[in-house]
């Protein structure tokens, strides 16, 4: 009897201990997110509040401004928002079709030995540190664009888009392959039995069947593209003003703006960099909401 | 239909890559590169060339912004149409891939920078009132001029005159425990604090503070005695010398204008450099 009670006590204790351990681990992440959000929003909103110690800036001018000239107290991120959206859209325009076709090839078309080589190769792209993509862009893509751009340099929206395209591929491919393979085999068999060719089956049955998974992949790709910093800072050109009017124009993105100047910034400039983070954070939040909507929809089906 | 759309998108992407392999030539238009807001080299360049000093002379929108002297050097080495500015120290390291332009006909060399013949330099001075100086300050002044002090400054990219410099022996100095205050230019802060750190490592009983308040404030502080040494990243004006302050130029901050070796331009005037950075001159043919 005695022994049994002791054991139960011991068990109850270790149960409680591990419960606390799990709880604190979980809380750690939650606390971090909360702390980051509070920091960003309190610091970043300060320059727009009346009575700010470095002077109040109009939020509308901040969002729509096309000049970033801290020396003259001009802080406009409008042209960076446009550039970030263009860059992300462009990377999706190239990355999504390439990614989906690669995924179809790996999941359906390629002989299994080739698929076994290709999939890890594509996934290896995800493991490469982002700064290496930047160095690649700096050393290869920018000089290449130099050759035919109407502008004096190859630092451009195009260079950013090409670098981001490579970077979004692994997440698009990996998730698309998984969701293509998850389409029930009898869909495919049914389609083939009805006389559809293999390619017809892929486009009419498999891809529509994997739609929600592929959409998730695309949204994740958007998230990666808009938040990418170190790779694009080396190829974007980062001008201090100017809305891009051509794919060959240099651009400054929201992310690169923060990194370029955070090291030196003091006073209002430092607050404005936090305000830039708010804009970026809003985009990321919107992307995550979209993602969870897609997932909910997928579950319903 | 969907398949055709997807395929055509893919082809479009591929076409972009193919076009990218085509070659052309565009050495005509100038590719202007600058450092990021707040960098020391940019501050010196803007001040010396008079760009971005007021709203009327803001830098051209076309300027590419790159972070770091090394990245600018890489940019210019890769782009035949490029012009950029880097610190003299970076130029010495990366000079083989770049051409440092003569400015107003003067070559960027250590000798020309120290003599002032090369104009894109600014002196790093410290000033003091002789009556405010004690043994600790004297030791610091000797340290700054010694081979040890100059090596620290050179390591930070400053141009120094090593002729006649001697080694510093901490055993020669018997310093009391004391806290002294320096202050002045934000541009000289890095060099001053580097010297201070080495110096206080030799004499742990001494503590030195640096208040980055601007060159003018540094000089006034030295005159009034709030700073034992006041630091200034510019020449000391005659009106400021009237108070009897002593001036020591402890190093020189030099900026080199660099272009690609393929560029045929070898000399520019300060006015031409200014016009390029203001966007008034946009083609190399205008400055040949």
C-alpha cells in the first residue's frame, strides 16, 4: 500500500512538473510575440502622436511620401510600399508557375529515381542562408542586367524579383508536391479510365484537387518574399526617393530601409524606422490571416 | 486554357532569363553610388563636396545606396559606368580593382592628403587651453602622436603622418587617478574613443568620457574648460584661435572618388563631382 501511494505521489509530481515545463515553453513563444508587438507599436506610433519629443509627423505623409531624406526631416515610405508590393508580385508571377510545374514534375512526371534527386535539391534551396542569395545576385544577376538595362546599373526591381523568385521556389515546391501526392489515387484513376491523357489528368484533376495546398504554398511564398531582407539589400539599389516606373529602376524596400539605417539612427529617424516596421508587420499579419482562412476552407472541404 | 496560361507565364519568365544573357553597352550614363544616411564617409563626402547640406542641393534620386565601403568598392569594380566614394583606407585595400580619380588635378595619396593639396580631406583636430592641461592630458597627447596611437588611427582608416613618431612607454608616466572629460565632433568620436580605450587600458586609474556634441561645441568646451580636449572634424577658425587654444591635428579623414578601371576619365574637379551627385551631369561624355 505504502509503496503504491509513494509512486502515485511521484507520478503526480512529475506530471505536474512536465505540465509546468510545457506551459512555460509555450508561454515563452507567446510572451516573445507579445513583447515584439508591444515594442513595435509603442515605439513606431510615437512619431505620429502629438507632443512627441522629436516633433510630430503626419501619418498620411509617412504612408504616401516618396522621399526618405532624414537629413531634411522627410520620411516617406510610400515608394517603398509600392516597391515591396511590386517585388513580391513579380516574384510570384515567375515563382508560382515554375514552382507548380516543378512540383508536378516531381510528383507525377519524373521517374522515381529522378524525383528522389530533384526534391532534396529543391529543398536544399530553402536551407541556404539568405545572404548567399544576395551575394549571388550581386555577383551574377546584377552584372547580367547591367548588359541590357537602359539604366546605368543593374541594381533594380528586376534583380530583386529574380533573387526572390529563386528564394520562394523551395516552399512552393515542397508544399505543392505534398498536396499533389495527397490527392486520392482514385481521382487520378477515374480520370485516366475516362480516357483523359496523363497531362490532361494533371491539369484538370490533380492540380484542382491540390488547390488549397498550392494556395497555402503561394501565400507562404508571398510571406517569404515580402519579409526578405539580406538577399535583396545587395541588389535593390535602395535609392532615397522615387516610385519605380520600370522593372529596371532601383528600388528601396521596407525591409532594406530598416536594416540600412538602424545602425546609425537616433531621434526621429530611429522612431521612423520602427514606424516602417509597423507597415511591414501589417503586411505580414494580413498574409497570415489569409493563410488561416485558406486552411479553414480546406478543412471544410 | 489554364494550362496554356500557366505555360505562357513560364515562357515569359524564361524569356526574361534569356534576354538577360544578351549583351549590350551603356558606359555613357553615369551610375552614381552613395553610402547610406548616417555613415561617416557619407557625412565627410557631403560636407566636402557640398551635397545634401540643404534642401536646395539634395542628392540625385538616381543614386544607388550601398551599405559599407567594401560594397561600394565592389559596385564600382563591377560597373564600367560607376562613380562612388570610399574612405582612403578602403581604397588602399581594394585599389587594384578601382581607379582613384585625381581631384582638381591632385592624386589621392597619403602625402597629398596630409599636405592638404588633395582637397577631399578633413582634418581631425583636438584643441585645448594650455592652462587646463595636467599630466594626464599631456600623456594622452603624447600617446595620440606615438607610433602606438597612430597605428590605432590607421586601423580605423585615418590618414596619419608616421614620420618622426616614437613608441609610447607607459612606464615613463606616473599618472594620478583622475577622471577627465573630452567632447566635440561626432565624426571624430570613433577615433577619439579608440585612443581613449587603449590609453585607459594602459592606465586603469584614469577614466575618460567623450561627449559627442559637435565640432563647434567641442572647441567652445575646451575654451571654457568643460572639456580637457575638444575635438573638431574641421579647420579651426581664426576667431576661435584668438582665445589662445592650441590645435593638434592628430589625423586626416580622406575620401577617394573611385571609378571603374575601364573608365577613361582620370580627373574631375570638385564642381564636376558635385554636379554628378546633384544629378545635373548624368553622362560621362559631359565630363571627358
